[in-house]
C-alpha cells in the first residue's frame, strides 16, 4: 500500500467538490459486479454525464503525469475514475475488485492490478468511512486528508466502514500495470524511490547514479509486457 499525499491541490479538490455537487448520483449497486452488489451501499455519480466525464478526464491527466503513481503502478491502462458518495449509514462490505474490467464505451478490457482511492472529503467532515484493507500483516485502516490517495493491490479484500456522520466523497480507479507480478513491481518501486532519494540528496556521484539507472531500466525491460 502506498499513500500519495497531495495528489490534488486544495484548489483542485474544491473544484471537484463543487462540480460533483451538481451532478446526478445513483445507487452504487447498479455498477457492482457479482457478489460485491450484495454488500455495496453508496451513491455513484452518473458516468454518462458529460460533467462527470470531464472530471474523470481531469483526474486521469493528473494520474498519468504523477511521478509517484507512475513509479508505483507502472500503468499501462487506467480505468476512467468513478466518483462515489457515502452518506450516513452507507457502507461497502468486504469484497475483492473484479480481475477483468471492460473500459466503458470501448471494446477494450483492463486487468485490475492496482486499485486507487482519492479522498475528496476532509477527515473531519465525516465519521466512520474508513477504507480497511486486509494484508499479510492484518487489517490496515486508512482515512486520508482531502486530495491524498491510497494505492493498493486490487487482489486485496477491502471494505469501507459505515459512515455514521457527515458525507464521504471520493474517486476510485483501477490500473493495469506493465508489470503484472506484484512482488517485482514492489521491488522496482523501491529501487526507483531509492534512486530519486539519492538524486534529491545529492549524496551519490553521477557514475553511481548511472549504474543504478542501468540496473533499473534493464529490469524494466525484462519484466514489462507492452
């Protein structure tokens, strides 16, 4: 799991919130697949609404250009973001995201390797509504500041706990990585982050950085499928 703080600026968050206040929302069960429909209780913005599509495209542009998202997910395809809303007593029980998703209005499909939640409500605006992800180290409970995001394996069982006060607004999306193997993808991310840290601290020589880049990019060549 990777938390990405300040994916969106406060100004961008305010813009998303302002536009989402004017778009139609429907029962989230309508878009759930398989067993997930029985545990899903939230509202979802109408993906066919032009205003929602414009917001989705704006967020797609941010994701595709964000260095930490690219480093962590190595995305080959990104599903058009969806926007959901949890009001009081609404929740989404434990479920696993569909492995294969059809990209709306296209013949293309996407393998969900990584899932992402982008928080659009401030933590203080609602009670409950934590994203809970099952991991090998137990349940991880996440509630981020508005504009921040959490990126995690789509293979994980996860849920959103009941909102007991206020409203929780977020965007969700899924990514197909160029590196399908989760362990290899994590290793490449750790290596890239180490290189970036050395670059910013100016503690490594150009020759040392060139050697690390050489290793990183040759690993990318070996393990990516494009």
